[in-house]
């Protein structure tokens, strides 16, 4: 019995080391694609650019108040959603654009004909949902609250600047 004890201990040690090695290799292999295209912090220049754009744009439009009462009138038809197409001020190709809505703010950037949502921040009472951040031909985000929904879709114009469409 004593002759087999060192073999059993050595077997467990080798098995443990192999399991750790395989686990580290798998995690290293899988984490690279997950973190390569993931979110990255904005550089100081990108933050300055976004802040400059945000300060030069008008503030968010006022939110539409919901009618008070116990609910919708069963005899009334529901209003059609409002679609606003906005041609934003001219921007240099490859530059970011801050888009401000009642549901929140989005920073979009066009590069090489593809748009990417760099960041999005819901307004108070809203949450972000169904985010398609790109890079792609179009990117979108929905801001939802208990009463309202604001959908923002962004694509790149022919001149390389981000153009957005807002649907409420």
C-alpha cells in the first residue's frame, strides 16, 4: 500500500497541472475575440471631440407629457408613431457626432463608410435596449421608458458624416 501512495499523489498532481494548463489555454483562446472588438475607453482626444460636439448642439427636445387619466380611450385610435429624419450639421469624414433625443444621447462615428455607436446614455427614466453598435452599414439603439420608446438609427452619408433618424 505504501508503494502505491507516491504514484497516486503524482497522478493527482499531474492531472491537476494538466487541467489548469488546459483551462488557462481555453480561457486565453476564448477571451481574445471577446475583448478585441469589445468596448474600449475613449482617448482624451475623442472625449474632447465628443464634448465639443455636444456643447455646440442644441439641447434635447422637451419630452411629451403623457395624458393623465386611467388609460387610453377604448373608442380612440392609437396615434401613429412620429418619425423624424434629421440631417445633422456637416461633419468631417471619420468624425464623431453627438445625437441628443428625449430618450438619451448617442455618440456615433463614421469611418470607411461604416458607422459605429461609440457610446450611448439613456435619459433619466429610460433604459437602452436592442443595441446594434456596429461597425456596420447602420447602427441603432432603442431607449425605452414605461411610457415612451425612442428609436435611433444612424448611417453614414455619402460625404462620410453620420446621419440619424429618430422614431418615437
